[in-house]
C-alpha cells in the first residue's frame, strides 16, 4: 500500500450535504444537519428529508408572527406551559420535524414531551401549529400522519393561500376537526382558556384575536387549569 493511499484512509470522509428527498435515519439526518449551520430549517418526515426554501413575508413570516403573539399571550398567563418557535422535535426514528410553533406542558407537571440533555424536544408536544402555503403542503399529509401516530394532541394548520385554518384534535387515535362555535371561536380541548377567533386571525385583526383570548384567560376553566398546574408543581 502506497503512502498516499494510507494517508487518505486515515482521513475522515466528508459529511455529505443535506438535500431534500434524501432518505436517512434520524441519526444521519442530525449528523448532516449539524454539519450545515447555514441551513436554518430542515425536517425528517417519514424518513424523507425536507429542506425549507427561503420564506416570504406575507405568506409565512407575518402569519407566523401572529400565531406566536397569540400563543405567547396564553403562555405568559399560564405558568407551567412552554412555547417554542421552530424547535426541533424528535418524534420517532423516522420523524424529526421542526414545527413553526409548539405549545407544551412542562414534563414535571404531566406533559408528554421532555427536553433532552442536548436541548431538543423528545416526544410529542401537546400542540403543534404550522403555517402552510396551501392545502397541497406536506403539513396536511405525511407530517400530519406522523403527528397523529406519535400522539400530538392538537394540530393547527393555517393554509394562507386558501385563507383557511384547521384545528385538529386527537380523539381515539384519529384527528377530528374542531369546529368554531356560533360566534366563530374555537376552544382548545387540551389547553383550557386557549380560545381563537378564526376569522379575526385570518384577517390579521390581532386586537380582536387577543380580546377573545383574554375572555378565555378570564374563564373559570382557565383558572382551574392554572390551579391544577400549581398544585402539581408543589408535589
């Protein structure tokens, strides 16, 4: 064996780039993703890699910000509930999404997800929200199946081009759409007091969105939920 061959064998082979369509294990996905810090968002869904394209303002950035504002207001009024923006979630060996927004209950207080030693979410958050360009987006297909199978209790998909929002609730292993009440408000089944005026959100009327949310935060069901979380924190 020549000296040059020995030298090449001693080198670590370069880490391949992460590209959409790659079929990888979760370990290999993380290895390649970590090696490419310039990529801001990539997901592993049912074993297939999806690398996000640059995001536009009105079709993603702005509605994403409004979702964050609504859920952040709920979070600061509900001790024991945590909010995450584009945090990687280790769901199972074939799925490692990076949802637009997650809302979860602290593991110590009975939440079903945990924060790993290397600071990733492991297991299903109680609620996931995604901003999708249209009904053709993967958010309503393989990603939805992965969230359902892994036990994400509520899943919100906001389809911007269709100006439509779906809020799914996990019931008996299947996602069922939560329908607005007569006054156009959807109420979370997992987070008491998390109320949403769907039409106001889709129209960008955030003052009305926060007014309705405040009504939920003032409700007895939310007060009871906060008390239950406080009692668990003392155990």
